[in-house]
C-alpha cells in the first residue's frame, strides 16, 4: 500500500459517497487510476465494503451495552455459534487480559437486554459476565 492508496482510503473514510471523479480531482490523478486502485484494494481485501453509518439519532430508543465474558477456552467455538444466533449481539471480539470475549449488544429496551444477558449467562462454558450499559457517546472515530 502506497501513499495514494492511503489517501484514497482516508477520503473514503471521511465520505464513502465520493465519486471516482471527485476522488481523482482531489488527489490529482486520472479517474482510471482511482478505479484501478479501488478494484485492487477491494480484491485484496483492504476495502471489505461500503456501508451506511447511522448516528444515534437514527434510533434514539436503542439501548447499547458491552458484555465482558470469561469462558472455558475449549467452548469458544460453540459459544460463538450460539452468539451468532442472537440478533441483539452486534459484535464479538476476542481479547487479551482478564476477560476472553467482549460483546457489543443493542436492544430496544431493558427488558430485552435482561433476557439477552440471561440467555448468554446460561450458555455452557460461560464462567462469568459483566455488563456495561452505554450512557452516551463522547468520541466516535469508528468508520
């Protein structure tokens, strides 16, 4: 990846709706160069896709939480399969440190959150869990 690739990615991170022509204009290269670079970045997996990022105002009644799980290591694959079936589980990360998995959950209300937490806590292989309800977003640099 060279400077042009990094600049293309930086511009698309700021606004994924930029046209090829606009990218070319801003980076002072030919449109065909941008198109070829994007195709290569997509083909090699550097760019995995283009998506819409909703702000908190799009669904203000959504309750978000982070769940920290300590698990029996041999059960991770089975747990991940079961977690995939829970629609409220948006993301699962493996971690280094005192917990094994970090889950990001979104629910319409506290009752559903409570049910999801009970469901996760009852799974075979879960030793302990700790849930943290998100109150507000102060910084969001995620793309």
